[in-house]
C-alpha cells in the first residue's frame, strides 16, 4: 500500500503520533497545521522545540525542570524546605502550584512504578528522594502520586522505604476520584 502523503509529511505525522495522547488523525491535523505556517513561523516553532530541549535540565535538588542551577521553587527561601511533596511528573508541580496553597518544596519522580510498562523503582527518581531525606532537616513527605494502581503502588513503596527515617509520611489524593490525575484536580 502506498502512503497517501509524501515521505516527509508521513514522517512528520509519525513524529507527532509519538506524542502521548496523540493518535494518527490528531497527528495529521498537527502536521498540516505546521505545514501551513509561514516559513518564519515554522522555523520559529522548530527552534523553540530545540531551545527548550537544549536549555532545560533537571534541578539537582528536586528533579523538576529548570533552566538555571536550581529550579525557582528550590531557590525560593520563603518555601518550607522541611516539607517535600512527591509527584510523578513536572506537570504535577504546576498543577499544585496553580492552587497557591502549598508552600513546601517538591520532588519529581519522572514516572511511577509500572511493571506493565517495564518501569521499576530503579527507573524513577526514588534514590534522589531518599538521599534528600537522609541528609536531614525534612519533617514531612507528602506522597502526591495519582490515585490509580501505579500511583498507589509507587506511594506504598516509597512509604515503606521512608519508615526508617524520622519523617511524617502523608498521602495526598483523598478526594480525587480513583483513576483521576493530580494535574486535573
């Protein structure tokens, strides 16, 4: 079967379809949108992707995204550095920050334990969390993973690892529907 579009367009559609939650139809819409941009806007779009990739790194303290030595939250002396909120992804930090209620710091795992997706505890940033807690000065760890099977498994695993430390471990997510996501709360 022949492709309906030129090879370069098919490749663009394939790349957009690799994005989470984007199927082939949506990928085709995105590809045709980008192809319809004036040249200077298309170049700016591509350069923005490259710049974001090149200029963004992980905060060495909390593993959140940053374009500096540390992220803005870790660099804010007004934050309560004794309380760590553990989240699965950087977008969860943004969701909690939008509520403007939490004044502690974060730890981003960059995933959850998921045997189905071949993600073990070694594949996410649990070791870095344990190192932070082991350094002392932490009084509470709030586990704010999503209330689904993977999120609950990850939270239980981390809670067990934190038992030897003298920190209070609490669980966020009560009031969020089962299968819901922190990002949409």
